[in-house]
C-alpha cells in the first residue's frame, strides 16, 4: 500500500492558474553517501539546478529507509559502499518498499565490476564520481525521465552480452560471483572471519561456509588461505585505483 501511494504521489500534477507564470517543478533528490563532504558537495551542486533539489542527505541504509518514508523522493542518488549494508542490498530493499522508485548509483568503484550488478538489482543507472558534474546531471535527468544511464563502455558490454558476442575488455572471474558471494568476498578481504561475516549479514555460519566453498570453486582456488590472499589483494588493488581518482 505504501509503495503504491509513493508511486502515485510522484505522479501527481499540480494545478496552475493559467493567468500566472508556470513555476518550475523541482524534483526531490535523496542523497545517500557515508562521506559528509561528498554529500555536501553533491547537495550544493544539485541545489544550484532549476529543475532539482536535495530533500535529504543521509549516511547509511537505515537512514535511507526513514528518508524514503518521510520525504518521498523522486530519485535516490546512492553510493555503492555504505556502513552496515551494501549499496546493492539497499537498492533491492528500497525497491521492495517502492518498486517504481528511480535509483542512480554514483560511485568511485570500477564500473566494469559494479554497473551491471546494480542494474540487475533494479537501479536505473551507474555513473562514476570521476565523470564530473555535467555528466552527473545528464545521468540524473536520464533516470528521472524514465531512461537507463550507463557509460558508453558499459552500454557496449551489455549489448555484446545480449548479442552473444564476447564482452569487450577483461573478463574477470569476480564477475562470475553472485551479489552475495561478491559481498562475502569483500568482507573476507577486509580480514573478517566466518562468524563476523555471518553476524554482519544476518546469516548462519554454515551458510557463510557454503558461500566460501562456492567462492573457491568459481575463482579456481584450492584453500581458504588462497581465498583470503586473493580477496585481500583484490581490495588492495581497488583501494589503489580509488586513491588515484581526484576528489570532487
């Protein structure tokens, strides 16, 4: 019922007196990012636009649910890495509450690893933070108009996949992992053990161990130690790439 009402509220039109100038309708953007300076920068940039404004700036998934209920945004702009819950899981949960909610991911993380994952989760677009402000506005307006936004590189990969051609660029074994396996792989790389992972993801230790087995199989690894080493190296490589991205 709430999801239906949220969708209807976004579609309502405002009656305008024909004798007065037509006001510009500003779309409400909900920002979800765990870095306060990044949120503030995005909010300042968005609020300068005539057709959009931020309705709230939030730092985690729990706050995002409260913001969805309280502010009924026209679009959610979220990072992929959030404390307590991954951005991918947040996307799925938000859409369970409001299936028509447009979601755009803006992240520093490599689009070749994450873009297709967030689209499968239900987001309407993915843009890297390094793309710049003007491209971000293009992405937001695309998604608000009902379209999907990805970079030309990701668009080409998706079309290649659909046409059964070999995808362009590298084909990493990481891409074979399910969203849950990928989440556990990252937590392993952070040095977390089975019980810690189970507690954080609300799973049983046995389920986590099953996922560990699938990870070793898909990545061609023979031992738990090899899995930890690969996960750690992968996260270090990610961190190295992110450190080279200029802020803003």
